[in-house]
């Protein structure tokens, strides 16, 4: 994968993570009980953070363009 493609993937994953984090924050503000019981939004945000981390690892790999 080219460096340009890896950058694009990282940007997409970062934007996706931000969207999920905002949704989770809104859910927490609306329903305090999800802090203890968990929520779908929390799960998807955590998954998105893992995807972002993987994209950033790929970005840090050598510049094989």
C-alpha cells in the first residue's frame, strides 16, 4: 500500500472514530446508567479505536511508495 493510501485510510478511520466517540458521549450525557452497564455506542467506539490504531501502525511503517 502506498503512503498516500495509508494516509487516506488513517484519515477515514480517525473521522469514523470521532463520529463514534461523539455518539458515545451523547449517550452518556443522556443516560448515566450506561457508565456501569455499557452500551452499543461504547462498544462501537472501542472497536473504532482499535481500527484507528491499526491504521496508524500501518502509517508508521516504512515509506514504501
